[in-house]
């Protein structure tokens, strides 16, 4: 179907439909519609436009300080491009479970006037797909008054709950550009050690949830000898592709979506995007499904692998901020930590290096920094893994869990941690 190209407009013409005071959803991750955002930032006649989004990739012209009165970013999960604006008070951050975000839009609590999305080209039926990011975009496309799109020749056509009819769009621009991505970085020695410990917790037939980065990649690299692994995750990256191609991931033992790899978004290299393109064995669903704790608990042997910025001696995990400074968001960590805990044979895992700042700062601390956000509570935490080992805190008293956490801290920091336990009369 080629006629759609003749009806395409310039990005400036597409966003001319945005008016002052609107609530506007912005598609995120690899699907960030950069040409539309650039065109929006060129508008000099707008005031008070609120942009609702998860983490965004690529240049973000609307975040320039001089545009603060025109646009107000509201991050539901903060990425690198918004950390400084949030810290300076020029942008907002909403702490919220990823599974709860779609209902903000479908319930009308946040009434979306428009949605800016990036789509795959339409098929012969005139239907585009949401491509690499369905997550919260499904609810936005279904509820926004205006849907405005970048239709990118290089956006993969994905399966699942991804369809967007061309006639749902009020306007679109046509592009042919590479998607932003993250080529897998070589794991560090610490990543490798953590990967060893986490991989030992993964049995044949386990169903995995994990994210992006050195630790997840190190874990995945150690699982090629496993059999009948499954994937049910809010996202995945390149490491999962190798496990599927090796035959370690078959999804055969999953009670829900058997035979299918499930995610709400992906981000990685071109290899990943080519793998999910028109692949009926990979399905994308909204994050209120992928992250539904009541669904996750029905899958057996869910191993949920998440991370943190710091964890205190009682087991409280800060994963979204460095003190008061917002770093990321709550995301899906608690959705999957709780779901894995309730899964038959499940294992919720928090995996993190023992130190930061080249070893000078312990990530295992006597108390969290002032302002730190507790994402996973001490009542929800189970397995904690560093390069020095893996400990299970579930049903452990405060004194015992403190000693266990100190045992996997960096040796240079164990004595102060044990001294803090003594001062708290938990030695």
C-alpha cells in the first residue's frame, strides 16, 4: 500500500494541529517520534502544552530552558534527557507503577488531547503497528482526541496488540531513518560475577523477566544450556535473541501465551529490531497486561531480575533516585517482584554491584540517602545479589537480613555496616 505516502505531510504541518494547553502523549524508547518533537519545539505560538511520556530517546529540543513556558514535560519514567530538567524544576516526574499508567488515560484521569507516535508503514489492509513500543502507547492511541504520527519505513511491524488503522490518524509525516538503539556493551568483570550468581537461580523451564544492561546480558549469556525457558517481560534487548536462536528459550512451558515471547517494548541494536519485525512468535502487549501481577503469578517459576541504586540493611531498595535527584522511575520493578514472589517456584531478584564511584561508595548502606525513593519495600524483597554472592532475605528478621546483606557487600565496607548493625542492637 503506497498511497499513504502521497498523503503524508511535513512534520511542521502535522504538529500544527497541536494547540496551547493541550495534554499530549509522546511515544517513547526506540519509538520516540523525534521529527514531530523537533517540529513542535519550532512552534513559537504555543503555551502550556503538557507532554506525558515514559523515557525518551534521542535529542529532545523541547527541553531547552528557553522553552520552559511553552512545554512542560511530565515523565512517568525519567530518562537521561529529562534528569536535568526535572532536577532544575523545569519538568515534572510522577512516581507510578508501570502497570497503572494505561488506566490514567483510559479512565480519563489524564485526558489526552493528542498523541504523537511513531508507527510502521501500513500493510495491505491499511493498518500500521506500534512497532517497538506498545507499553502505554496502546491506551494513548485508543483514547487521545488526535493521533499524529511519524510513519517510519524502518520501524518494525510487530505482532500482538499493536494495530493502528491509518484512518485513526489525523495526520502523519513519512520518514526513513534508523531507530535509536543501544548496542550491547561488553560486560564488566563485576557484571560477569553477578551473572554467575544469578544464573544459578534459573532452572530449566523458568520464565524470565529482565531489562537492559551489563548484568542482564551477563545472566543471559550463561543460560544457553537451560531448556524450555520462557520470556514474559515488560521489555527485552539483544541478549534474549541469542537465547531464542540457540533453542534455550522455547516458551513451551508457559501457561499463558505459550510458545510466544512477550514484552511491552524493546530497545537494542538493529539485530533486535530485525528479529521482532513480522515475527509471530514475539508478541507486544500493553504494560497493564505484561505487568499485571495477577497474570504474572499464574506463570510458574518466574525469575524477575531487577536492579537498584542502593539497598539498606533492612532490605529497602531505592531504584529510582539518587537521594532527591530523580534518576529513572518505579517502572515495572514492583509489578514483577511481587508477581514472581507469588509465582509457583518463582524467584524475585535484585541484582546490583556492591559499590559505586570506583569502589568508594557502598550500594549496601546502613540507611538510604535523604530523599531516596523506596521502590521495593523490605517486605517484598527476596533475593539480593552482588558480585560477592546471593542471599535470600524473605522471612528473615532484621538482624539476620542485615548480616546477610553485609556478607555480600564489598569487603572494604563490611566492617562499617556491621558496626551500624551493632549500634542498632541488631548485631
